[in-house]
């Protein structure tokens, strides 16, 4: 009998997860209604909507989200989808207000080809993107067009390659030049 209850509980959880995924988040509906095309990639494990945006539309899309109330860029990062695959620039946004305990959140993903990893900078919308975009540039080689000071932040300026890419080959040695 205990197995029947646990199986029933698992079925209920699966149904709830399916219902949550098939329900379009309010912000996604608002964006589509206002002409901001995107692809809903689903919800993450905490129920945050994940949207795929083309790089050509990132700035108007981000501006619309800022106007909608997403006033805080919690995190900007990147990742490599695999050797020979696309690079991804990720933006985790929150709507901070005084009236809620838990802010509304959304995540944007911009998929970029390895051969042309250019993406517009959102620095002019959220100032917190400054160092985060620089770190993503330094580690993955994603160039943020319009960034006011895009240069290496973790690696030496003369470092060749981008260490977090999955196809990166670690050099045998690094020769420190002009140190003194």
C-alpha cells in the first residue's frame, strides 16, 4: 500500500511539472503581445522562465524587460555548449520591488556562432554587466559590442585563447614578458 501512495505522489508531481511547463509565463505573453519574438525554452528547476533571444533583438528586448520592471541584472555569464557548438551568453534578471518578498525572475539566453561570437552589450541598461561581460569575454571570447572597456580581466592581456572553451588547448608554458 505504501508503494501505491508513493507512485501516486510521483505521478502528481510529474503532472504538476508538466502543467508548469505548458503554462506560458506572464512576462513571455506580455513580450509576445508587444511584438518581441522569442522562444520559450521552458522553466528551470526553480520555475524561472528561460527565453531564447536572437542577438539582433537583444537590446530592444532587454530595454522592454527593463521597462516591464526587470531593474536588476543578477548575473551575466557565458558557457560553451560543446566543442564546435555555439557559445551562449546568459542574463539572469530580477524585478526588485519593495512590496514582494520573492522577486520575479527571468533568464535570457543568446546563442552565438563560434565563428562570429559578437553580442551587443547591455551595460547601458544594467551597469552591473560591466565586469560580468568582461569576464565572459576573457574566458569564452564573446565580444560585447558597445561595451565601454572590454578587455581581459582575469588573464594577462597578451594571453592567447579563451580558457573556458571546451576546445581550448592549454599551452605548455606561458612566458611572462616585460614584467619589470
